[in-house]
């Protein structure tokens, strides 16, 4: 994954989050064993993105992008309980292939930002392979495309659980909109806000303040 040091010459970042069906991504070995011609369902049912643009006084939020997606398969009850998106909500939604051009136009070639970025990498690579943009053993997205707020948080709060909820609470960021349901754009916004606080130089850990790079 990228570090803050890697962003010195970067002027635009896109925070990204995906809500899913709750079913895991099958491995390439599992896919090879499946019947020939089987149409694999998707995993991603919503993507939310928020751009961050570097200004004279630090990072600022910019335009947002959000789409719901028809996966062509079921959604687990547990996941519906998390994000509240039901099959009826996405009955007429476009497929991942339908939104791909718009998605790529928004993210461009810029650095991506996610919390627990390995999840987004896995989901996106699977969806790209499913629509024929690469093989199931290939990777369009890797850690070199992402900066991960979960990894950054461990530098400031060693030993603290790595969930987004815990991080935004530590950073005094309001997450009350997330109490009822998660959402891809909402989670991208919270991830962006957490990043801006950590990248801005100071975060609060109980009664003491730490600047990035000061671990004493």
C-alpha cells in the first residue's frame, strides 16, 4: 500500500467504498472447477467515490460519484442488515459492465483511498475479470494503487481495532448517519475525513496529540 510519503507529488485522490452481496469472491481455482459457461454473479452492489484535491492549505473534498449495481445474484440477509439494500432496490439497476466507463472516467488514473483497501482491491479485480477486462488470476488493481486508512491508523493508534467506526470515533468525526445503515458514499466520505485528519498533521489520542511521524 502507498504511504503519506508517496503522496508528495499527488494532487488528486479518490476515496472509494463498495457495498456487497455479502458472499465471498471465489478463488481462481474454484472458478476453474465450475461448469463451463456458468455465468458468475457479481459481488458489488453499490460503489461510492469522493474526490480529494490538494489545495494551498491541504486536502479538500470535491465531486462525488455513486451508483447502485445489479449483481445478477442474491444478497445475503446479513448484508441487507448492514447496508439496507434489498433485491427490490436494485431490481432495475445497471450492471457493473454498464457503469464501468463512468466509474473509470471519475477515478481516472489517480490514487485510490479506502479503509481496509484489500477488500476493495479484491472486489474490483473480481468484477473486472467477470466482465472480461482481465483474467481471474490477473490484477487490474494492486496495493500500489491505494492508500489505506486502516494501515495509517495503526501508526497513530497501535493496538486499537481497525474498524472504520473505531477510527472515526478516535478522530472525533461524526458518524451518526451510519448508525442505522452503512452506505458506499457515506463510508467513502468518512474514510476521506479520517484521511484528511491524519494527513493534516495532528490527531487526538485521548489527552495527547501526535503529529505524523512523531511516535514518541
